[in-house]
C-alpha cells in the first residue's frame, strides 16, 4: 500500500510537471518571487565584464553521485548562466571545485557556453581547477582561498555543498574586499554564510537556481510543482494533526 501511494505521488507530480510546462510554453505567465541574491549575481557578472577581470565561482564538494547531487546540479546551473553571459565578452569565470565529478561538469559548462555563442575555440584548461579531494574539506578551503588571493577577481560566488570550511573561503574574499554570494543546503554552512555576506541563498532558494538563472519552461514548471507539493504536504500534516487532536 505504501509503495502504491509513493508511485501515485510520482505519477501525479510527473503529469503536473507536464501540464505546467505546456502552459508555461504557451502563456509564459510565471512570475518568480524576487530574490536579491540572484539580482546581485547578475550585477557581479556585469562588473566582471566592465572591469575586464574575472568572477570566481567555487562549486563545493558535493559529488554528482552522492546525496548532495541536487545541490551541485543547482550550482552548475548558476555556472551555466554566468558562463553564457560572460563568454560573450571574453570574461569567463574562474572556477574551482573540490570533488572529482564536478571537474568535467564545470569544464562542460564553460564549453557549452562557448558553443552557444558560436565560438569553437579550445577552453583554457586553467579556468576550471580541481583543488582538493572531498575527504579533506579544509585543504579544499585553504586552496580556494589561496586562488582568490593570487588572482584578480571582482567577486566571489560560492554555490554548492559547504560546511564550516566556508569560513576560510569567505575570509579570503573579505580580505580582498570583494562582494560574495553564497548558496548551500548545509545548515552549518548557512550559519557561517550569514556572518560573511548579506547575499545568501538559503536551502530551497539555492535549489531554485535553474528557474532563476535559466528561466526555461521546464525549470519554471518544476518550481511550481515543488510549491504545489509543499502546500499539499503542509495541508496533509496539519489535517492529520487536527484529526488526532480531535479523536484523542
């Protein structure tokens, strides 16, 4: 019975996603809730283009084959959007990663950005750098901090899976007096992030990156489905609580 209920929810969500995607393609009527951090993200890319310097983006240590995959996919969506805008002006972001599967994914993101602007020049291999294995969080943080200090970057974007080591990376950004945008789903990382920057993507805000950055019909419809399922789950929990209260 439990398996049937789970399958029913999956099928209902899939049908809802399909219907909302078709509606979005036809009407384009979805208005996203304003999130200052995403507006700031666009502004950072503009500053990099105007100044001729690079924006630094670090994707954390959440492997695409682990429980943190959703967080890393959202981080890669942020990179996709930044790459597409920046490569037009030859101001590609400097990308650092701390997990093996994120290295080719980051390289592919920049390469796809080149193809979108009809440029088939080879990607500069130094633009995406593997810093340290995911088993050593603080070695990764120290390595990223060193890269920030050694390169002339106009801003610091930290999106992905980060824990307390985020403090080391954030401190390097503060020493360089650059603006920082942080998005993660880790509670400890979020606690640290709020002491570093005013532009923090909290939990679900970070996972909504594909809709905010890419803005495609599927991404927007997916965000709508999440909101609907969240409301349904909330009503179900509240209804169950009231039922038990009255029956007790």
